[in-house]
């Protein structure tokens, strides 16, 4: 009887020990999926891979960048929202997928403020108003005059409905009263390619994607969207300087996980990513893309998303942009 009691106690102790061992399971202990909801070749692709390499070194687990472009980033972020909330699936959200899409799509497959857990802001990216060199406009004023003289004939590109360049184009249309036609693409890179070839005439695109073509003379920069001039283009005025007020904006990218991801795993991820964003090599790669590293708290990120949702909803209403 005594032996049976001891055996029973041993089995009970073993059973009680299993949850404790499960709770103590190290994180991460397998590859992390980094969903990039944009076409390859854009600025988010470059800095995602740089950040991923450094996270791999620090956490001793590979970070696999998975490009899932489409619908202005919505398709990729849907994957993240519906993934297991275990810390092994992360997504790069941005202006379009977390704010603009809510106003420009009949229905999004997720609610940004409910279906994601914030990790940190990643980068801020300036945008540039540029035209194909064949367009006979060398200033913003000349471009506006040209558009007014031929309504509906100038087309502008974007990486998709609801993306930063689309929202910026709608805001320009609203601020100047011009009639220009939006042409959505599956990413910033193909839109820029068609701008260079002359398939579209203009675009407010991300500085990193457009800068090489501007420097080579394949595109003509008319203005930047930030409050200050870009160091790489000191001769190019801001939109405010060019006579278009209330159009200061930057595209932004942040890192999110599914909403129910355990807080301790989110803390590990956030601490690691913030440390990586401070590494000189990573900062240099981000800067080479014309972007700025902008790590912050999860609370600050969610507040930023909330403000952006409200801002672009108002722009969409004012511009009478219809959901698709």
C-alpha cells in the first residue's frame, strides 16, 4: 500500500510538472515568419531583410521574409490577423493597410485596432511628387495648370488602393482641385517602373523607390511631402513651399502580431527589434532607402494608427473617394 501511494504521488508530481515545463518553453525555438504585404523591391523589402538578418543573429532562429503583396497590403495583413497568436507570425503594417484601406474598401478582413498587437513603429518614409520627364511641367504650379487645362488626362500611380501614394494623390487632388486619374498597381516598384516608361505621368511615391530614378534623370522631382527638404534633394521644395499647404505627410511602417499573442513573447520581440533598429549597419541601410528608423512604444503606435484612421477617413470623405 505504501509503495502504491508513493507511485501515485510520483505520477501526480510528473503530471503537475508538465505544464510548468510547457510554460518554460524557450521563445523563439523555431523560425519566425515576417509577412511583408508588398511587392518585392520596395523600401520595406530592403529594411525588412536587414532587420530580419539581425534578429536571426540575436535570437538564434531564422526570420523568413514572406512577400505577400496585393490589395494595398490588405492581403498580407489578413494572413497576420488570422495566424496563430504564438509570436511566430509578424507583419509589416503601414499607412494603407492599417488606415487608408478602411475608407477605400467596402470591407476589410480585419480591424486594425482589435485584431493586431502592436510591437513597435519601424520607419518613417518621405514621399516625392515626381513626373515623367516628358510631362511639360517643371514646378508644382505648372503641373497644376497643366492638369486644369486638360481634366482627366493626367494619370498617377500607386502601389494599390488605399496605399500611401494613393492617399497622397487624393489629398493633392483635394488641395488643388485638379482632376487626375488613379492607376493602382500591385506594389510601388511596378508603379515606379511604369512612371519611368511613361505609361503614367505622375506619382507621389516613396522617396527610396524614386530617388535613384530622379538622380539618373529618368524622373523629375517637383516637391517632397515632408515639412523639410530632403537632404538627398536639397534643391527640391516642399509642397508647402511650392504653394500647396496642408499636405505634409510621411509614409510609415510598423511591426504587428496577431492580437492574442502572449505579452511575454511580444516583449521579447519588441526589445529585440528596437535594439536592431539602433544598430549602425541597420540604420545605414534604412537611411540609404531615404527612410528614418522610428522605434517607439506599443501604446504610441496604436495611438498613431488611431489618428491615421481618422485622418484618412476625413480625406476620403472630402475627396468623395468611393470604396471599391
